[in-house]
């Protein structure tokens, strides 16, 4: 069954774009070769298409048929046309139900709180002599590398080239790169809507913090008389 949507991005130089559909959470990637006719789409144009999912690359549109009218502004776009062209993250306050906005806000502040607690644990460990100061440099580099891997993975998804596996992304988070992964998900809007991936990601956050906490209190537990 074909889906309906609206073209929200089109890069004529790279010959790819994205479609937004009420039936799909994430924006749907498409390439010029996926169009059924030999004319470029326009932003705001209504389309019908088949949707597929290939591995972890996210949704992709195939057999795209453009609407007869080049841009159906009255039928497709709301009165505030600029709002429709904004990324979903910037439209959250306008389009998401109230309970979803509140949940995202709770997750946002929870993530920042966990980052503060995580950093405090590292500072305590350094103060107790459990870690050298240079560990902070290593953590910064690890998180920058994690953010870069997310960025490259999103670019690869758009270009259709080799991608990092989800296990690699989770491995970086588990090693301590989860703050960089979180910022990448929020800023790049990559891997931020796939529920299964997010559940495993939060599991790596918990395991990393628990492992760090256990490492700090282990000497005290050993010294406790039985």
C-alpha cells in the first residue's frame, strides 16, 4: 500500500532529499533515481511512495510519484509554511502531544543530571587517587570520537555508503562515550527515534555508570571487616 507524504528537503546538487509522512516517525530518505518521472521535486510537494527499511539505515522511499500540481500549498502545507520546513526537533513545541513533550523534557534533564553525576564520579576517583588527571583528556577525546562516528554514520546513511554498526555505536557508549552519543542524537537527530536502539543505549549508560561506581567503592568494600 502506497503512503502519502510531503517533500521537506531536496538537494539538487547531490540528488537526494527527504519526505515527511504522518505514517512514519522519521523523515524518509529518497534519491533522484527513486522518482517515477523525469522531473525534480519541489519542497512542499505532495507525493505517494513505497517505503522500505534496509538494515539500520532508516526508512527509504521507492517508486515515488509526484502530485500533478507541483506544490499543493493549500492541501499540504499549513499556513505557517516555514514551520513545515523546519526539522522535527524545532517543531516539537508545535506538533508533539503534550505528554510526549513532557517525556522528552524529562529525558533531557535526566541525561544532563546523569552526566553531572558521572563527571562527579570521575572527579572523586581522581581525588582519591584511583585515576590520573589525564583520564579527563581521554574521556574528552573518546566523546569527540563518538560524536564524529555518529556524524559519519548519518552522512553514510544519506550517501548509501558503508555505515558503522549499532554494536559499534553501543560499544563506544559503554566505554564512556555515551555523553557524546547523546549530544549527537540530539544535535544530528540521528538514532534518536528508533526505540530499540534507544533502549540499548540507555542500558549502556546505566552499565557504564554502575561500573564506574563499583570501581570507586570496591576498595572500601574490601576494607570492611567481616
